[in-house]
């Protein structure tokens, strides 16, 4: 490639008899950045603006690839001998931006003196000013601003220089980024300019925990309530990043602690640390605000199993009986999420064990099959293959001591263990389907009705037959459950056992069914 380059340079020398010796001289001079020798070639007519391979000019190639410690002197020589200041590299990046990225303020000043376009944009729409921020070249940044660079120019993605400065330190507290922010603000940069996604510099600084940048931007009048495409303000970003200092700066500056995003959530609902939760509550966050699903902060932290958060919210007046759009109280979603310590706390604080949703789903239903598993409790027709049935049984697993203990506690607290959902499904049916023998025993002992049928006429025994646990079938038949109970589709429980090849149940039921048939025939004859 070097030979090709030199040949192209030679081609642009004035006509002469021979360039054999000169050729070797030029090769060495360009490679080693020998200013004196190159100066001689320029004096005899070497064109400094020749287009080289891939579209490089001598100047852009030098800046981009030279490893010599004297390349700066060579660049200065080329500029002083007529190198075009507005040349670009093959990717379309102006020579000015290349010099800024290299951190050469003296050469930047020179190329501007030679007529470089200070607002020239690269392929991604970045000017030299944005490049200076990208590469944290503060001296070049200050120089460009002094020379008239526009502080609010944006790249193709809508990001301004101050946006890049606010979000460029990667959360390590880079003093260069903070200096860049303050410098840009001094020269009139808009602290509230948003990119195409609605993101502002204040949001960027908040998200990466740059408290001093947040302080500088708020001090410069950055809009606190600007919202991004998700409807979130800078306060949301500070809460997400667990930066207590940024949160305090924003709320002290007047940020709305009850601002809602597109999902109607407030900052109080997305907290990860106790100290931030406490700070927001001290600044009058609404503890009973609801999101688009009707969840309050209590609902959210019940699901996340953060009892210390729940305790603080309740102290500040959170309603433990607040219901979401499906009629669920925080205790119910805690049970659904298996948030054991949160369940214990909510019960201790007076949450009702008899709670049920608008679809009549009780805590006992949720303990066995969480509602969000199928978004319904009418799951019998859904587990219509052995693999699907095994999936739910393996997912939920046999009842643990914790589950049995919770069921016992709820029963003692007045929980409704035999309520049917709108589809007629009882907790006992679900326990039978999930092959949970111990839970079936506890529910039956507490008064669950073994003769219940769902809205499709399917009995508890039918659920047990599909579940495939013989011991549960035996338990139910001892309770005089009818083996001949026909559902709305005309099916007997034995059919559901046969469908999944539960042969032991089929054989067990055949005996009872045979006696039933014999008795029926005898009765008809009489």
C-alpha cells in the first residue's frame, strides 16, 4: 500500500527526467514524517491535495494512520502549503474532526485559520464540537466554542453535544465530562434539548448516577418535567439508578414526585432502595396512586417481596385493601408471587384472609395455581395433553411445608377455602388436578365440598382423574364422590383418567362403576 501511495505522489510531481533517487527519498520522508525533505518536494510542486487510494488525501491519511511522533509537524507543513482544510477521509469524516479526535488544539486552530468549515458534519451528522465531547477533548471543545461553533447542533440521532457530555462518563464521575457540560452551558447550550426519543441531558446524567452533572444542569434551568418516549422524567431515571444524591437534588429543585409515566406509574412504584423510598415519602409521594393496572406501590412491593418497603408505606398511610383492575388486593398478588415474608407482614397488618378478586379468585386458588399462569382458573380444558399437565404439575411442585402452613394460617384467619370462581372452579379441584394429596386433605378437613362441580359440570373427581394421582381418587371416593357423575360433555371421570393412560385409576374406578351398573339394572327391573 505504501508503494502505491508513493507512486501516486510521484505521479503528481512536475515532469522530470528521472525520479529514481527522488522516489526513494519521498518514500522515506513520508513514512518518517521528515518535514525538511517533504518541504523540498512541496516547493518543487508536489500536490498536497492529490486523491490517494480509498479516497484519502495526504492530510487525512497522515492523521488517521501515522505512528510517527512527528506527524503533527507534517500535518502543519501540508496545511501551510495548501492542503485543503475541508478534505474528508474515506468514511466521510472531515479533517477538522479527525484533528479534534486526536486532541490537537494547535492544529485545530490552524486548520480553522485555513478555512475549515467548523460546522462540517461527518457520516453520522456529528460536527467537530460533538466529536470533541465524544473523545473528551476539553481544550478542543473550548477552542471550537470560542471560534463560534454552534453549541446546540445535533447529530443524525438527535443528540446534542451537551447530551453526549451528560451521558458519556459511564457513571465513573469523569471530571472532563463535567467540565464539558459546564463549558457548553457557558456558551449557551440548551440544558433541556431532547433527542428523537425525548431523552434530555438531565435524564442521561440521572441514569448514570452523575450527581454533579445533575446539579449543574438543574442549576442552569433544565426542565425537570420533560418526558421521554416512555413518559418518564429525570426523577424516574435517578430512582432507577439508585442514586440518592441525584434524587435529592431533583426533588429539592421542585421535581414532581407524583409524575406519571405512560404506564401511570410514579417514581414511588419503581424504587429499589429503602433510602430513596423514604426520601420520596418525605416529599409527599402519593402512597395510594395507581398505575394502569390499578397497582399501588403496595402491590408492586408485595410482588417484589420487600416487606420493609411495605411496612414503611403502611406507616405513611398506604391502603392495604386497595384493589387493582382485577379486584386484587396487595395480599393476593403477594400470594400469587409466593412472597412469603410479605404475606406474613400483610396479614399481621390486618389484610383480610377472605380477600378475593372480581372473578371470585381467592387466596387459596392463588396458592395452588397463580392466576397469571393462565390468566384464568378454568384450566381443565387447557391441560389437554399429558405434557401440558406435567408441565404445570412440575412447575408448581407438590405442596411444601410453607404452603401447607400458609393454607392453615389463612383458614384460621377466616379465609374462604371453598369459594368457586366465576367458572365454578374450587381450590379443591385445583389441588386434585395438581396431584397435591396433602393439600386436598387439609381443604377437605376445613370443609371443602368434594361434591362441587364447575360451570361445565366437571366434578372434583374428574379433576383428580385428569391429574392422575390415585391416592386422591381413593380419598374422594371414600368421601362418597360419585364415580358416575356425567359432565356437560357427557363424559364420566373415568374417561379423563383413560385419556392420559392413568391405568391404575381406570382399574380402580371400573370396580365401583361395575357395581353401579349392576345396581342400576337391578333397580330398573324392580
